[in-house]
C-alpha cells in the first residue's frame, strides 16, 4: 500500500482505496497511474538574489555539472526534474559554497543568498512539499 494525494482535495489516501476518505472523490486506476507518474517528477523553483547591495547578481544555474539557465537578481526560475539532481550556481568567478540535491517527487523552493561573512553564495531551502505543484 502506498499513500497518494487525492486529485480533488489534496489529502493523502491509500492507492487501494475506492474513494477518498476525506472528500469522497473516486480513486480509480487512471487516477492512481497518473499520480504515480507525478511522483517520478519534481519541480525546483530557484529565487535569485534579493540583496540590494549587490550589483548585477545574475546567477548561472548548473544541473549535474551542466549549464542549464540563468536567474537574474529578484527573479525566479522553475525547473522540472525527472531524477535526483545536483544543483550548483555561479556568479562571475565566485563559485557557490555547497550544493543542493533536488529530489524527484517534491516541489522545492530555494533562495540564493550572499553570505557577507564568508564572502560566498549559498542556497537556502525555503519550502519543500511532497508531490507535484499541479496537484
């Protein structure tokens, strides 16, 4: 038995249940297979720098060591992943301290911040939820 998210109310129910115990929505094979496929996907939202003292602040985002895209200061970037993915970022020649491991089956929101004491950029997880953002 596995727990899945009800497509109607978002509550966790058994994949073997006929109806959601919270709202009564029918759980059938189509719903279960759709929900299982969503568990194999994930979403990462990266929020760019917010500090006002930094000029420029565009970060280059790398997934598993390969360049993916850039996120500008004050902007955000949404990334769909289908496997656990190592995320790093770079601004000019200053490499990030640490890396972020994004996991499938979750919606993860991370903020890039500049630590003035250490003189480096870091990623801080600001929110994580299980399941896809469309659910």
